[in-house]
C-alpha cells in the first residue's frame, strides 16, 4: 500500500526558505503513470495546490507561487521536496504531499500524506 | 485560472438526511472534477472522480453528478461518520484549483 510522509522544520522565520520533503513508501516514485504534488491548507481555510513534479524532474507550479517555489525529486531516495522562499506569515499552513495521475490530476489526488504544519514566525 | 465555487459553505443536517452540495466552475471543465472528504486534523480523502465515479471503498450513499460547469455531490442518507468538510477540485487545467469547502455539521 502506497504511503506518503512529509517531514521538515515546523518553524520557519519570515523571509527565510521553507523546506519540506515527502518520502514515498510501498511503491516507486519513478512510475511513469503518476505525478507527485504539494498542496497546502492555512489553518481553518481551504486547499491550495502549490505544484507538481514527474519522476523525470519535469515540474509545473501554481502561478500565484511560482516565483518562490522549487520542487525537486530524488528517485534514489524515493523522495520529492518543496522549497518555498521569502516566506511570510501568510505561508503558515499544513503542507500535504499527494500522488496524482496525469498532469491535471484527472483521477484526483490519492493518496495523501498526513500533512505537516509549517509555521512562519520570528 | 478556473474558479470553483461551492454552496452552501455549511449545512446543518441530521443522521438519515439527504444532503446535496453544489460545485460550480467558472468555465467548462467537461467532467474533470473530483470530490474529497476531510475530517478535522486529517488529510483529505478522495471520494469521487471524475465527476461521478466512486473511488474504491467509498460507500454507495455517496454519489456525484454533473458536467461542464455544474456539479453535485449527494449523500443519500447521512451517517455519523459523514460529518466533515467536503471539497471539489477541477482537473481540467493547470493551475489545479479547489472549491472553498462545505462543512456538513449537526
């Protein structure tokens, strides 16, 4: 059974870079059938797609965050990572990683990691 | 960007009630729509994609319908475990976008 697990610092200072990693277990991140994405949810608010990556390294991002986001993949570790630069309090959120089929997630995001709260505060 | 608008934002219901949630897209998305259920402190769970196909293991009291711009999620007989927040998500084009959510509460 495929499982995803987010990890990374829970506290980031304003203007610094938030770095998170998603570790995939129970399956290969190198599958040609799937993309791997990041989605976030500010406390008490809705869901926002951040961006996604294919195992080859091909990426696409939400234009609203594109200037600050980098997603990368490490197939040897079965992991993919998120870096979000120049963070502010508005970036405080639970960050989820998830798998999806097709670039536009035509079959939905499934499964999801449990999520990790990243708080931006000095 | 395609905007997804859900209504209502919250609904009060009782066990056994029929509940209907609507999701409207700002432009046509064919049937490229997914529905999720999220309980407090948990990750969203995929229920339906695209538009009307139940994900494996999802109870048959859940159903989805619609196409183009108007979609509906229906819970035919609300169960205690169904009290949660529901989100729609368009899968037609990037950027992928979600509706604002509908909270189903007692």
